[in-house]
C-alpha cells in the first residue's frame, strides 16, 4: 500500500536542502537517510533521502542528486510516497489515513446527499475535506469532531452535521438573508 508521508516545501539554504511538511506519525522510520520514496507527480522521482535534520522545529531533507538551491526549488509541492505493509500500520480508533477517506460519500444526518470526498487538504490548524457535489461544484468541510459526526468505512460514508451556511448554496443563503431583511 502507498501512503503520502510528506510534502516538500521551500528550499532551505544553497546546498539543496528542502523543508518538508511531515504527514506520518513515524518520520524517523519513513523519512530517514537511504529511504527511497515515490513521488506525485511520478515524473519527479523516485527520490532517495541523503540527509535529514531538524532545524527550528522543521524537518530538512537533502535528496541524492540535488546539490543546489535551484534543484531544491524545483521539488516544491511534490508529495513523497512510501510503500507500506498494511500489517505494519497500527491504527487507533477515530484515526484515518487519507486513502481510507478518499471517495467516501458525504451525507447529512438525515441521509441527504452532499457529495463525495475528492481531496484532503492538510492545513496547520485542521484538515479539510474537499467534497465534490452532484452538480460538480466543490465545498470544503473541516474535519473536526463538531462537524464530522461519523466515518463509516464499511458503508463508505461520512456523516456530517454542518453549521448553517457551510454547505448551503449561495442562492439559498441569499434568499434566506433577503427574506430576513424584508421582515
């Protein structure tokens, strides 16, 4: 099984180091020197980690063959993917890997269809589900306990209880606002 373990950030210094946004609970195992990682896009890799170190709370990596800042800058935003044996993946209740959440049907508690998870965006404060609606538009759903009521992997669905205005169409919100102004 393949898992995204990091996203390459900015170049650091002039000797080919890059910052990385770690997306694994085991960075020392998955992002250590000698690790060979696939990439997304695939044309950028595979990449072999030459060195790694922590600087000011951020992980810095240098890849074999990347010797200067120009080479490091060319790697920005590339995803690093590790091959993982599913048996080695301990999982706590209420913890999920991205691949488990992708393509889940998103519904309201009453069963009303909202859409399907097409992307997961990892932000510093919280993760966001990017949900494609039946009409092709997208809505962002914060992956927080107050909104995501249930993840049912067997049924392949995510039940949400969104606050007013989070998934409402702009036209519906505008008409509700206009109706309130007329009263």
